[in-house]
C-alpha cells in the first residue's frame, strides 16, 4: 500500500504529493461552491448586461 501513498518516499507518487493535495483542495472548494450556490468571483460594482442596452431598447 505504500506504493500509492503520496507521502511515503518509496511511492511513485511522492514527487507529485503537493500537486495532488492542491488538486483535491481545489476540487473540494469548487464542489462546495457548486452545492451551496456560491460564486467564485463576485463584484457588486460590475454592471449587468441587459438587452435594452444603455440607450434604450434593442431592435
């Protein structure tokens, strides 16, 4: 079992241990945000696009 343990120096995955940790952390974060309906980047000063446009209506 130590062959697949990324934190054992005898493992083939040992050089990739931090990549695996970061990948799993990002996956967990993205899954949490998806399940809770949150957004990654939210800015209240950004204008929303509308079909009316800034000067009237869209033909």
